[in-house]
C-alpha cells in the first residue's frame, strides 16, 4: 500500500494540528483538518467506548472528504469508580460542564477512597485510503490526588499524578508531560505504523 499524500485530522484544535502536522511533514505527508472546512459540523460522540467514538469521527470524515482520516478520543479511567468517568470524561458533571465542575465531581466521589489508581487512555483511529480501520492506544498510569495542584494543563491535569512522579500533570512542563502522555504514546504508534507499513 502506498503512503497517503494527505491525511485528514478530525480536530479543530490548533495545538494538536501543529504538533501532528510537524510529525507528518517529516514523512512527506500533508495534514488537513476541520479548520479547512468552514462548514464542518460536530460529530456526536455517542458510542459506549473510546474506540467507538474515535472510529465514528474518523469514518465520518473519511466519507465526507474521501481522504484517509485520523481521530482520537481520550478518557480518564479511575479504578475505584469502576473505570468512570471514562468515555464521559468531558461531560462527567453534565453536558456543558466546565473542566472545574468535572474535576470537583471527581474529587467529591473519590473522598475517602483508599485505592486512587487511575489511568488516562487515548485511542487513535485511522481509516486508510482503502477504508480499512486501524486502532492505536496510549496509556498513562497514575493516581488521583486528594486536591488540585498546579496551574498548567487542562481538564483533570491538576488532580492526576503520573506514576513515578511526585507532581501532578498540571505541575509538569509541556515537554515533561508530552514525554509520558497517553496522547503522545498513541500518536507515536500511529507514526511508527505509517513509517513501517507505507
């Protein structure tokens, strides 16, 4: 199978687009995104798991653009909460909940929990030029802190302490976080796949 010249990323997040764009440029692949489609509609994430949501978004854009398409979905999975918030991480405290509201709900539910083990999980779905599906997963193990620490990052970063560190994600520098991040690991697997299989 030949390497695609263009890959579509199902995201309007500038940081994500620049980061992946840089990696793909080194492979001679151009990146397009929802920013190239001003009338781009949101794809509803209504699947029961991260894989389902990532595949749904990638498939939607593959059908719409005819380009090989890439999408991801991320969740925080907490052992004491049977894997919650998981697929509902972005809307844990309600459909239009803020990062702060989601974090406060999590802290409240974890009050007094002895097992604070948790992991961030990112699933990257890629639909190649022949319409075949490929899944790449990245994990970052850690634990939930009893209170928020740090000002950097977003979402649950202030209450998540990665394994082997004595700082929360929100206390790490961008470079430190990227080295161990779940999204970084999943993206690296995708880049390796492109290098190897194309």
